[in-house]
C-alpha cells in the first residue's frame, strides 16, 4: 500500500499530534493510536508502523535542529551583549558596547583600517559627546591578551584587597 495521499494524511496527522503533545509523556505507540482513531485507519500494520516511526524520527530531528539553532542564536545575541536589537552608536559613528558611567564607555571603532576596542571618558560640547584623551584603545590582539588575563587581574585585585 503506497498511496501517497494516504501517506500525506498520515504524516500531517502525526506531525500535528506531535506538535500538540507533551514530548515527555507521549510514545510512538500513543501517537499511532491517536492517528489511527483520527484517520479511521489501522496504523498497527507493519508498513504503517514503519512509516509512522519514520515521521516521528524526522520530526524529532527537525525539532532538535530547531532548538540547536535557537540556542545558537541566543548565544550569539548574548555575546553581543544583547545589543543585536537597537544597536547604539555615538556621535562619531562608533558602536557603543556598554556605558561604564555617565562619562565612560566602551566602543568599537575603525581607525586607519584597524578595529579598536576603546575604553575612554567623554565630554559634552555643543550637545555632542566627544572622546577625551583619557582612556585606552586596544587592537584586536591587545584586547585578546587583556581578555585572556582578566582572571589573573581579578585574582591580583582580591589579593591586594585582602592584604
């Protein structure tokens, strides 16, 4: 029995049942019984059993892939500091990663073809916020070295505070 219309109806019904079911409670057997009742077909026959199993397996793989993609998207958004929605730029056009205080911020800027992480103070002049010379701009390599050594810096600070 290789009726494509019947297979299409079975697949559609099984997928709908899967979407509406609690995945912790449902079994392949329960899904097959529900689909049998809904379609008026005996899906306990070996041919239909194998087909339902195939549909369930494909659905679960798609669901797992969707969850992985969703997790990956969330992780990427967290890496960007949640700034993927409504990124903020300063008056110079540099991406503001975060504001450390009213006058201090961390920005990413392009300077003479190099990407820099800039941590500096700003002042207001004629309604614009402009960078002062107080601060530091790090190349990508310098930033990576700094980031790698943050735990050692934190450890040294704790040691100094406890002395």
